[in-house]
């Protein structure tokens, strides 16, 4: 069944929380130096935007996608689990990269036409490449999640793994350490 049961709302909300934290791990802090960042400052607005994108867009899509995958090819073998992991990495990650760039750009207060869409054109492919590389590295963990966990727990498990994925995608899509904000958006000064 692709349509979620209303009683799953609480578990769906809880399962979005780990993934939403990935941008925070990548982020630095304005008030104090953050050893997890190459820039040394924390962008609260970006972190909130990325968290909201994960909670409101990516994680619900992930639930629907996983339910759809399960209805098309139930995980009853290692082959089916691997097919789910590949479908997640190929189809869903491509969508999540695009929605992440667009939604966070808009929520950060940037103009859709002047800044967000040109940034999407500039950083989508490099960000997708980073996404594929990260997903490939995390594939064994995702395979275990798809193979041995019921579909209701997969999003929670994959979201925990996606802390790393979200941090990498946020980092690359926001300029990968290339200076200040306008350059991050790919907008010339």
C-alpha cells in the first residue's frame, strides 16, 4: 500500500529527524570555531532551511518511494534489496539533490529566478556526482537496512546513514568551501 496509514505520522516525523541533522554537521558556527567545518562559521538559516526541506519534502517522498518500491518488488531476497538500494540511489537521490538546492535556496531568502535557478544549473551535476559517490560508499549500510528491516523502519535507518549524505550534498551545493555566499549561489558579483 503506497498511501500511508495516518497512525504512522509520529513514526514518520521521528524518522525524518536524523537526516535533517546532516546539514548541521557540515555547518560551522558564527560565534565560535567549529572543527567540523572548513569555513569556521555556522549558518543557522541554512541549517533550518535544510532541516525543513528534509522534514517537509525529502523524508515524506522517501516514505512514498520506499512504499512504492516495496509494492513493485517486495524485499524477499538480496537481489530485491539491492534493487531497492539502487533505485533509491539513482531515482530518489536525484530528486532529493534538486529539491534540496531549490528549497534551501528559497528558504534562505534568495530570488528563485536570479539566484536559485542559476545556482541549480551550476551545482546540480557536481552535487549529484558527490551524492552518487557518497551513496556508493554508504551502500553496504543501506543494503542491510533494505534487506533486514521492515519497510516502516527503513526510512529511520537510512536517514541515520544519510546524515553523512546530507552533509556532503549541503556542502557541495553551497559552494564546497569556495568563499562567501554569492559565490556559493553561483551568482557573479
